[in-house]
C-alpha cells in the first residue's frame, strides 16, 4: 500500500450527528457495532492522519431531508421512504449537522449530497476527484454495508483504486459488518485494512 498526496484522497461519508453523536436518530442502531470496533475514535485517527499526510479530504454527504422531498416520486426505494419518514439528517436540524469532530476545514471538498447509497450517483464526486488528480480513494464513514459499500463499488467501476477501513465504519449489525468486509468487500476493494495498518502506511 502506498498513498501519495498527489493521487490519493480520503472520502469521509456521512459524518453527521444523526449517525455519530449520542442522541442521533441512527446512532442507537449503530452504537453496538461502533462501540465494539471503536468507530468514532478510529475515524478521528484516520482523518487526522490523512490531513497530516497531505491527502485531500472529500466530504461525501447524504441528502439532508425535507418534509416533502419524495412526495411526488414515482419509485422511491424502501431506503428513501424510511429516511423521509424519520427525517434523517433533516435540514436545519442538529442531526443534519456535522459531528463536531469532523467539521470541514478550509481546503476540504464538500461533494454534492447523494440521494441513495452511492456517493457518486447524481453528484459531482467523480468530477471533483478527477479535478484533484485523485486515483486512489480511502473510503470511511457510515454505514459499512450501504453508503460505504455502494460508494466503493462505484469507485471501482470508474477505475479508482479502493481502500476500505474495516474499523473506521459501522453497521446496524455484526452480520452487516461481516458481509461488508468478508463477503462483498473483497469483490471490489483493492485493500481492506484496519485503522492501525492504514496509519502505519500514512505515517511513512
């Protein structure tokens, strides 16, 4: 593994209060797995190490809900319906704000919000990565088996080198984490590492 500052980027997916902060609408569902693997602390370490190594950080945010977003949609998915009903990451709400440890810095890139699981679908993520010369992406954030997996798969389809960090993410069950990293991940990711392994490489 090598990650040069000229051609590597960190994709930080959905670092919202609703996922990562106590009291967030989805935090309780993810908390057992997140606590078991140390998700929050590992995310802090990965982001800090990426910044120190000079990697470009890209925020890959989910759409922030509004009450009637999908009211007239022809084909909302179960995912869309549940998110809309719960108003997850709602606009102008605490839950839709960045977790205080992951507020964007001056030179970070904030990508257009994605509606489903993939950070690439209907956004400018691919364009932004190309404009910054990025060929290798490290994908971290929430959730392992939905947005991380979909974004990683899409990246691989577009020709990017993809790294997953198995303990800098979480899921709503241990089964979902297992599927993300032991079953589905190996079909598209070039590297699946721990935070400690990634930090060792980035420190070099």
